[in-house]
C-alpha cells in the first residue's frame, strides 16, 4: 500500500498539500510486476505510473525485432521502501 508519506518523497508530488497526498494514496493502485510481466500494452488506455522500486522498460516490436525504447527507475528521493 502506498502512503501519503511516500507521495511526499516523489519530487512531482512534493509540493502537494498533505490532505491531497492522503487522497491520492487512498486511490492509488500498488502494482507489483515480475520479470517479463507487462504493465500496459500498446493501444490500451494510457495511465499515469510512478516507479517506486525496480526498473520498468518500454519495449516495442519494430519490423519483427524487439527494441527497448526507454528505461524507468525509481523517482523517490528521501525514503527507503
């Protein structure tokens, strides 16, 4: 479960009032993925994600070859999860 204190440690949300951080924490989904699992596939409705631990890759098949388009790592600056 994501807490409002964790939102405070995400630079994007650092300036958000504590009450709003609590509201966001209550509505946030805590998603855990294993190696090779998909978070979202091309064509699906986009969502907003924050990587708290681990690494997330953006992969696309281009002319039959899998290409890594980007890597995302945790954005938390002052807390250990």
